[in-house]
């Protein structure tokens, strides 16, 4: 019996040694090939305005947990929790500041910072032979937060954006989801300091709890795979339900698809557009110009194969018009005297001429080509609309 116990103990010890040696070997291999699993910038501060990433943080960003990864990008936030370089609140003499405010498209976690449209635009404007904006040095400042709508952006403009004394404020409107984001923000938050335990927060909490050894690449990789596997069915279900709900905003008059939610969406659209008008007024009260930039919707110009929304919902075919939200926005801004640029026009023309992708296939955000195109479209628009005029205090362009 004693020999048996000794033999069992030895076998167990050897098994544990082999097991841990295997884990260490995998860890060393992951580090040797410089594979860093998604760390994310997940230590958020939660405020009434929404969620903010921790300042001065660096992590590998691969998109939302559970989704197919289109990219791997190292993201570093500055002291204001933004994916941008540092900017002082004091504006130097001879500088023209342009503030970009928006959601994940402005956040630009999907591409290296130097490839983000605002960084490229800053460089191009400073090199423009036309010497726009009185030949002043252009400084672009980006305030982008994933999931924000106009209500949160208006709060962020007051909380932070106007502290930079911008000369021009560009607020980006994502017609695919901003109306929904603003509608959800109407519901009060009981405890603004407590994170939501549903949706993305639940995934982040699970991901964090599975990381027993925070510095271990292997542990983080396993945690990521477990969350990805556990969320797949739920994500698929949510995508199907969200798609059906989101389509109501594109319904053609008389289609009869979404009778129950039609008025809700109409109210949401008006809420978002009124909020943009308020931001325009707030900017003007601080001697800043303003423009609303409508982010392109690929469904409006790219309807091929798996990119078409009618693949999963053929019953919607012929009953939706993906230009309706942008058309309503442009009509409202025209009547309100708010300058507006619809990026879908330039993106549609580029796609028809080149058929080059400007968005990541699964993530949906702009790829490097998309950011490059945004910078080109904005440079032309800004110089034509604002750059050749002399601003007088309190006078709109």
C-alpha cells in the first residue's frame, strides 16, 4: 500500500509538472511570437454622460468581444481618456482649432492613430497651398466615445470640448444608430457611478474575472476564447433582433412593416436633430463655427452579396430606403441654418468608381482607406465652407 501511494504521488507530481511545463511553454511561445491577446481599455469610469476609458492606458484593441476580429490595433488613451495626442486647454496664438466630436467612428480604435482621419486631415490642411483659415496652424482635437449619441455628445461638448476654445466644431452623426442611442438615453440612470451589468458590461466583467493572472498572455487568450464562445449564440440572437428593430427607421411610406414603432422612431429622429441644433447654438455662444457631418451608410450604396441586409430579411426588399435618415437630417439642418456634409455622397462615388472596401467586413467601421477618404472629403468641404472666410464673432458662416 505504501509503495502504491508513493507511486501515485510521483505520478501526480510528474503530471502536474508536465502540465505546468506545457502552460509555461505556451506562454513563452505566445510572448516569443509577440501575440498579445485582447486586453482592451476596459477599466472604464462611468459617469452620467456615459462611459469613459481610463486615461493614459494602452491595450490591444481587436473589436467587440465575441465578434470576428478584422484587425489588431494598439490603442493608447491620453490624459482625458481620448484616443488622441495630448492637447492643452490653452490655445496658442496663431492656431486654428477644429474639434471633432462623435462616437466610435471618431474614436477610431480600429486604426493606428496616425491613420485616423483627423490626424491625416490636420496634416493635409497644414500643407494645403491655399493657406486656409488665414494661414494659421491647424490643430485637430478628437473626442470620440463608442456608443455615444447626440445627447451624450452635447454633454461632452459642454463638459470638455468647449474648454479647448475650438474655432470650429464638427459633430459626426451616425444615422445607423445615433437615433436609437439617444432614445435609450432618455431612460434615467439610477446610479450613474455603477456600471450596467448587462450587454457589453456583463461581457467585460466576465472577461475580467476569468483573468486570474493578469500578466499572463495565455490566461487572457483563454479568457477571450471562453467569452467569445459563451456569447456567440446570444450575439447572433441580438443581431437578428436589433437588425429587425433598426430597419424601422428606413421604412418607406406606406410599407406597413413597423406600425408599432414608427412614431417612436420619428420622435427619436427629432430628438437627435434638435440636439445637434442645440450644440450648434452652444458653439456659436462660444464664438465657434459648427457643422454636422453625416457618417456614410454602406447599405445605401453597397448592396452586393452578403453585405445586403435583404439576405437575412428578404421580406424587407423593396420596402426600405436607406437614404431616409440622411435626407431627413439634411432637410432639418437646411431649414435650421446648420452647415452639413453627407459623407455617403463621396463614399458612394468612390465605391462605384473603385469597388475598394472602405469599411471592415465584420466590425463595420472605417478601415484605413475609409479614414483616408474621410480626410480628403473633409479637407475639400472645410476649405470651401469655412476656410476662405473671415470669422466675425457671433456670425454664422
